């Protein structure tokens, strides 16, 4: 259910972009960098969902 929601909110291009960044950074051996990025990624993804939901609500109100 949650995965389906993600796929609806994120466009394929955005998902591809994130996957590329994640894989690139995952290949970097530094654990600290990986951890930092995961935290940033998590916060940003939540923020992105919030923005998208707000936009959807605005569209529905019109």
C-alpha cells in the first residue's frame, strides 16, 4: 500500500534520479557519508511527499 503511494507521488524520472544518487553514494566506502545521506534523503522524501499532497489538495479545491 505504502509503496503504491510512493510510486504515485514520485514520477519515474524522480525515482530514477534518487536511485542513481543512492547507488552512487552507496558505492562510496565512507560509512559516515552514507549515514548522513540516508538521514538527508529521509527528511527530503518526507518533505517532498508533504509538498505533493498540498499541491493535490489545492488542485482539488479549485
